C-alpha cells in the first residue's frame, strides 16, 4: 500500500489554525504546563479519557475546565465525595403518579466533557457505574440502555498525597484511562508570571473557539497519519518488555514487575503517538513520538511487586529502563 505522507502532512497543516486557537485560549489562564496542555489535546484528538494526578493547586481542574470552555460542547463537573451514589452520576427512574409510569431523569454523565474532580474520593459502586460509561460510551437505567453523546471524554483528577477519605481506583477502571498525567510544579519564572497575573489584571476569560464538527475533522485527519511497520513493531516490543523483560535482556526488572501492560495499552500507545505526531504537524509517527507518550500511557498499566516498593522504584523508573534498552527502529 502506497501512502502519500506529503498529502497527509498538508491536511495536518490545514488543521493547525484550530490547534492555534485552542492553545491561545488556554494560554489566557494556563502559564507553562506545556506537557499538561499537549496531553489534554492528545486525549481530545484520540478520543481517550485522561487522569491527572498532582498535589493541590497545580491547575488540574482549571486546565480541564478551560479546555472544555474552548469547545462548543456540553460540560459537567462532578465533585466526587464519599457519599456520592451511582444515581447522582447516571440518573434514575422517577415514578410519575399522574401518568402511572416511571420516567427517566438523566444524570450529569450525559454531557460531552465530564470533569470527575477528586475521582478517588468516591466509593466502589460509583466507580463501577462510571466504568460502563467510560468503556462502552453508554449508560443503563432500568432495562434501557442510553448512548452517551459524541464526543464523550472523562477527564479526572486525583490527589496523590492525601489518603484519608479516599478509595483506590480499581485496576480495571484505571486501565480505561488512555493517559495518566503527572502534573508537576511550575518553573520559578512561570510561577512569578502566575503571581503577576493574579496581582495585576487577573486571568483572561476563555471563549469557545472550536465546534464539535472541527473536533471530528481533527480526529479524521489524525486517523490518516502514517504509522510504519517498524514503529508498530517497536510499540509491541515495548509492551512485551513489561510482561517478559528477560526477552529484552532486562532480567533485573523481572522481580520488580508483577503484571505487565494489557493489549489495551498497545492500542492506546499507538493512538496517542499518532495524535502527538498530529500536534507536531507531521504526517507520520516517529519512534520518538512513541517514547514521548510511553510514560503517560503505561505508568498506570503496569503493577509493581513488593520488591519494587522496597527498592523505592516506581512505574516511571521501570518504564525508563525499558525505553532505554528496547532497540529503537
């Protein structure tokens, strides 16, 4: 099959104005945080859910709200709390005595963009209710299944340092997030600019600059981006290295890994790398695109052993070793 990479690049370039408008609007309220912004756009383009993890005050919620504000779509923020019920999320059936029948009252999940704020504060029943919506893009109420709107993205936040009143996310649900992004502190110059903006003119107002149709157009073009056979094989090898490190001469990692990444991780890494190539204006995916997205796609999909914890190794440490060792095409 012959692929016209130059033609694809031209189509990618035609979408640059939409990306420029999105970035310009987000820049009114977000200083720095280039990594965070690019990962949110990757999630938007590749139609994947994203989990943001970071200490309070790093603009996680602001970033998601601002992205939703730039799009002409329906947005709902759901504050997850220990007393939240599945019906508070999905909706419920209400009896109408005048007509002697039950009527459906849809919950806030029926929106295009869902901000699940502090998602790890909700109990298991709520987490399970969210699971079907994230994976199947549908909700069951009574004996009826309702499709969710398109686009539909769940963008969640969680605080990694506060454990009181929190519930660990089930591995099955964590795997539904295409990306888990760790949000870091800003650089000193960026933090000074944040303070200056707060003390002087305040932050700008984000406006809707992108329609649903333009989102679909970006996704359509991103789906055309060429992924070479060698790059596809490289993605598979990275995933295989999390399951069978010895095959890639990584015997030292075997005691640290309890379970490797799932096939869903393979799919997500390919989609995320393609979306990242779209953001950089290219019509093809490079191995570096794969490496750039690997930590965000895989860090929540491998389970480490107690030995790794004893050695104070986290998922990023293991994944960096794999990325440094697996041959790059």
